[in-house]
């Protein structure tokens, strides 16, 4: 993600040759930018054809920074599905929750797909971190630029890892675990951080008692990175540089892939309920008001925060050689009694895939 610099505030038609005309004749570019940034994402392909100035603007980091500052970014879900054929391959898709026809749209795969990669989002870019290739962990990083639907290599991590935990705090990516602590290099880089302003990774000191190998869940809650291991979990506060164990109550209730919306950590438990953890109360609460709109069991459920709404994607019914992939969007909120309530805005089939496929991951990217 490009950091804001003084050059970000210069006229948007500035180019090395200085030949681009104004965005809109007789209107300052700063005002034109404010107008164009409000156009919905679905019209951007047509906008880019208006002129060279429009084309250049729509490809600039400044354009997406302005949309974010105006709080008008549209959020898209990026989903990975593992299929049994050919030979356990991965398929990549995106879903526009705002589209009247909600269907998974295929995306190009990364040049070298890996099993057990963790993911993190910085602005319009999705980072895939590590994973194993041919059963060998890697330090490789792939970056998917959602603006242009293309992959590019990113700075390699200091050590190879798979099934790690990752989170973003204050514009930096933190990755934890996913590696055995069997050497000095691995023990000192069990946790590391990527600063996009510097463009490289740096080790993050961590005490030996938190250095578990495999992670099965992660989230960022109240500015801290939470990582769940097979037994217990840990919390890292990047501002204070401190580590601690997760509360016993959080550990007992956290199951599967989680998402944080308005300071509440949501996950889908083994009893077929969506629950939310309120860190201020150290308490799990069942999400009420959604049971009648959703199936009794959401197999393989993955959750994501899409612009302040809870999105869920899961494996549906199997019909012969195919299986349905379902998704739903839920408006979640605290009710007058302090409980958690939700309203299902929509729930529908978004694709059919080969039977025995599985949802691997789901993240939201704002554009």
C-alpha cells in the first residue's frame, strides 16, 4: 500500500512529461478528483476510457486513498476454494456483495500457489504469506493488486513458514508462528513485521513461551494481534511491544476463522451458532435474529468484515458431483440489552463447484 507523501497532494495530472490535460476542463483537478472518486466501482472501466487523464487517475494510489478518506470504498470478498481435481488445486474468486447478480468471478491464481498461506490486506493489495510448496515451507510473498487483478512478487519474509497467523496494525503486517523454533534464526524471527514504507521485513522480539508452531485462527482486535494455536493463544500489542496469553474464555469459545466487526470478534462454533466475543466484558454472546434466515449448519464457514457488515461464506448442499457455495451478508449490532443481534440482508448460492471442495479463506478488500 502506498504511503501518503507530499506528492500525493500535488495535481493528479502531473506526469514526468507534464502533458496530461486537466481531468475536467475549467475545473481544478482537486475538485474533479473529489467528484470522480464518488463514482461506483462498477463504472470505473468505462471511466478509464474517457481520457488519458482519467485513465491515469484511476490507476493511481491517490484515487483509492481519497475514496477511503471519503468513506465510500466498496468492499469485495476475495475467496480461495480448494478442489479435489486436478490433484488438490486452488481456485481464486472475488464476490461483489453489492451486485444484483452475486456470483463468484474467477481470478488468476498466484504464479506459485502454496498450501497453508496466511493472508493480510493493505489498502487495495492482498498479501499471501508463505505456505508450503511440495511439502516444503517457503518465505515467499505474493501480492494481489485488486485494482488491476494481477499478482506480483513481494519482499520475502526472513524465514519460511506455513499455517502462520497474520494481522495488520497501523499500516504494518505482523506475521506470527508457522515455523519450528529449532534454530537461533527462527527463534528471533518467530514473529516479524513488514513496513511498506521501508519495503522489508524485520524481526519482532517474542518470548519463548508464546512460540507455538501451528496457528488455526487470527484476528486484530482493539489494535492487538490475536493468534490461536492448538493449545491456547497469544496476544501481541505492537504499540507497547508486549505479549500475553488470551483469556481462558476466549480460548474456549474461538472456533475456526473469525472476523472483527465494530470491536466484536465473530466466529462460527461447532454447535451451529454464530457467536461474538466482547473483549471489554470477556464474554461470548450468541448472535440473535439470524437463525431463521440461515441453514442450521454452515459447513466450512469463513467470515469477513466487508465495510462494517459481517459476510459469511460456506459449503452448501452436495448434488451429485457438484456442491453449492453459499454466502450471506449480515448487519450486526448491539441491541438495547447489550446483546448481539443481526439482520440477514441477503443469503444465496454464489457458485457450484466440484463435490468435496472446501472453502480455504475469505478476506475483504476495499476499492
